[in-house]
C-alpha cells in the first residue's frame, strides 16, 4: 500500500473511533435520562433488563471502536515499516504521535471513561435516590 492509502486508513479509523465514543456517551446520557424520569421507580427486574440492554449496546459500540483502533494500529505499523527518508511530513507526524505519551494517555483516558460511565449508570440505577420534593 502507498503512504497516502495508509494515512487515509488511519484517519478514517480515528474518525470512526471518535464517532463511536460519541455514540457511547449519547447512550449514557439517554440512560441517565431514563433513570431520572422512569427507571428510578421501576422494579428490580426491569432495572436489570435495562442494564443488560445498556451494557449490550455500549459493548457493541466499544467492540467496534476496538476493531477500528486495531485497523489504525496495523496501518501505523505499515507506515513504520517504510524507510523514514521516504515518508512525507504527515506520515512522520502520525508515527511520532503514535509513539508519544499523549497517545498512551488518550488510550488510558478513553478506557477509563467507559468504565466510569458504566459505574455511574450502575450507581444511578441501583443506589441513587432522588430527594423528596
């Protein structure tokens, strides 16, 4: 593959991951709204069913994001296999960013955010009680 094709694959995969993370956040907001307006008063069976469907939906988005991340990682490895003097400035920047602490921090933050959102939804669904008005 050419450098241009690999850069296109990397950029498309990163854009797809960003979209999928946005979808995960949107599902979380929808679940929080559902808890606030409806599920707070629901029985345990309905809460467990909603939680199961919520986990299934977010897990599917997460798996798609992991798939796209692996595609991007393979394309970055393909770029890295090229001789450095043959690479253009964009490819060099992509390779530098892939090895940077910022990339590692982004990976940790994205993984931690998914766990934090799941924990927050479980807390709100089973342990949070709205104050009496």
